[in-house]
C-alpha cells in the first residue's frame, strides 16, 4: 500500500486528504499548530492546549463516518457564551482534559471517526508564528500576519527549536510520496517546514516530493505571487530539496467567480512554467478545479493526478 505524507493546514490540506483516502489508507497528515485565531485561539489561551481547528478539519477529511457525525463535529455555535466555537473543537478540548494528553485525544478521536491513516500535529510545543516584512516591520501571531497587508520577507517559529513528534519523522522516512500543500503559504504550509527535524527528514527522503501550488493568490499573504514565487518562498525557508514535482492548475476559472475573487483582492496564480523548469523542478499541469461558489482544488481530481505519478 502506498505510504503518503501530506503536510499543511487550513482548508487546503483537508481538500487533498478527502481525495487521497480513496486510493490508500496509509496516510499521515502533519498539521500546523501555529493557529491563534477564532475558536482555536480561544481554547489555546484558556485551556493552554494546542489549537484544535486544523487537526479537526483533517480528521474529518480522513473520516469514514456517517454524514450526521461530520455535521456534528463541524457545527459552530452562533449564540451565547459558546458563540464561534465548533463542537469538534470542544470535543477535542474535552478529550484532552479527560486524557491529559492532546496527542492521545487525537488518536481516540480518530477511532470515533473511523479515520483512514493518522493526523499528527507538527509539534506539541507551544509555538507562535512571527513574520518579518520587506520594510523591516514584524507581526507576531498567525491570525495577525495576513492582516498587516505588507510583503512578507520571512516567517519564523518562536521558539525556533520546536520539536516534532517521533511519529511524524518516522512517517516521512517511510513515505513513498510527500505532498506539501495546498494551503496558506506562510501561515499553514511553511510553519511545518520550519521545524528542523521535519525539514531534514524530507530532504533525506527518497519519496516523490510534490508541492501543490494554490489556485488563487491570498490577500495579505501572497499578493501577485506567481507559482515560482510560491516555490521560492518554500526554498528560502526550507531549502531546495524539499520539492521535486510542482503541481499547478491550468483549468479555466469561470468569469463570474474571477470577478468575485478580484473584488476581494485575489487573482489566479500565474504559472510561470519556464522559470520553474529552469530551476530544476518537474511540472505537472492539471485541471484540478472544483466548480462551486468558491475556488478550490477538487479533491478527487487532485488525488488522481498525484496517484498518476505511481501508475
């Protein structure tokens, strides 16, 4: 069975996982825990636990459970003192308190949800994300970084010596495929690669290393970034050996959706193919668009394209 490691967070990683679980059950999702906003941020502050939101989304993406159970875990309270909290976050928080261990709470939740594979936080250390902008100013806190609306020079974790989980390193060493992204470049993807042992394990792996480039730019984070700019940001933070293949979308986006996104400051990521090839990466051009009210990767199409590398 193909052993796959997927690295990221946010809404991008679950989109990939939903498709992958139909091809292999040996999936390890390594998920960022730098989130400090919304329900996750509140639980992190009040209960001194890692933020559960991205973990919850990945568990549900890999779950083989009743639709009602998924609906329950994603249910978000909209009134009262629980306003803004999702039931899934509260479930993980309660289980962490009962078991006294966040990692164990994830494993027990995986059993409840009949998860294919495993979901692992990139670290259990209490980490904060810091960004330095081109003008020399800084912002501290994952949720604040995109709101500053300046060009990011680099991001780093505080503390810089955050330790990974042993299971994450073992999964990377055994992997046939390591997939980075899709997801918010500086706040969902790169934070995982800033953990030294994770970066080194990817560099030393013999797996196929695939970077899935975002379809659209992200306001405040990747304004006007091309596909090459996304790659350069990863290379600048984690070195050139963490990527081998670059998967880009070439499917045409409907005009109606383009206008909606342009009004919000987001445009399609330009695929500068020659530049990518010139620096030694193999490019996979694919039609992987999901036709909804939002522009996302289609889980099934994306997973199929990745699996084609092994057929």
